[in-house]
């Protein structure tokens, strides 16, 4: 048996310990910070550490290949012509989708992301705005697209965001959900966990439509999906 064969499991173990220690220290640093401070920290330090997208591994082209094709079909099926992408992140993967919208609005709490997106991608039918999904005044649209956001928010912040979505009088919500997990767990905003929006404390009704993202990100949770609901059917 070679020396490398012996040392590799040891190295992997210490790499695992190092990652978890750094992650716990990051979460500790988030305590007492505002949402803007937390997500600015994640952005400027590239906490989600993907080579392609500052929005993280879930936003690279490999993990979004399926939904780049499926989302336009869903928009056409439900006659969606105006959409709020909340949050839009760096717009890295969605720019590849043929959305066929009259109006696209991307929003994010990180101001520099919005400045960059506005410079690179804005046009007559596409704009980007800086706002907090909890407190910001949201435009009324046919569909609010909220991918990989609520999984990073505490129960309190998640419920506040959903209430704000409803307040906009928009028609549909297309958002991340993991059907099949046993329970939803509370976290501090900036952390991550899988959520099933049909379980407590959200208790969403049955989905109108579901898209299996077919991701390979992680195998320790039920398959990551996008669920479609009418916002008027959601009661909180």
C-alpha cells in the first residue's frame, strides 16, 4: 500500500473538519447582522464558492441545464408575460433561457450585483432593481420566480417574504421546494437547509405544477424541485 493511499483518507477527514469549522464560524459571524449585511458578506467573500457563478454551485450551467429548457415551457403554458426574478443573483444561468417575456424584472439585496446586471444585461424589456424581499415594494407581475432563496432564510424571514409576495397581488409563485423531507427546520438567515413548503410552518396547498430540476448537487435530500402555486391560494 502506497503512502498516498494511506494519507488520502486522513487528508479528506481534516479537510472535512476544516470546512465545517469555517462554516460554523461564518454562521457565528452572521448573528446580529442585518439581511443586507449577511448577503453582502456572502457575495464579497464568495462564500458559496463556485467558479462560474457568485450565486453558488446551484447556479452554474451544469445544475441548471434542465430548468433552462423547462421554465420557458411553463411560462408559455400559463401565459406568463411579466416576471419578477426574486432574487436574481448574477443572472448567470437565466440569461441562457428563452423566456419570451414582455417584461422581466430581476431584484437582489446586494447592490453591486444589481449595478453589474443592469450594465451587462438590461434592455427595453429587462431591468434590475435593488431591494430587500422582506421590506421592499414589489411590482405586480404574472409570476414571481424565487429559486434558492427561502432555503437560506429563517422561518420569520421566509414567512415575511411570502407575505410580501402576496401583497404585490401577483398571480403565480414558482419557487424551490424539496417534497419528501420529514420536517422543516429553522435556521439563522444566511445558513441553508432543504424545505418542503407544504409542511409546517408554511402549509402551502397542492402544487399546480412541479419541475424536477434533476440536479446532481447533493444526494442526501429528496430531489430539488420548483413548485408552482397561485399566490391567492397561499394562506399564512
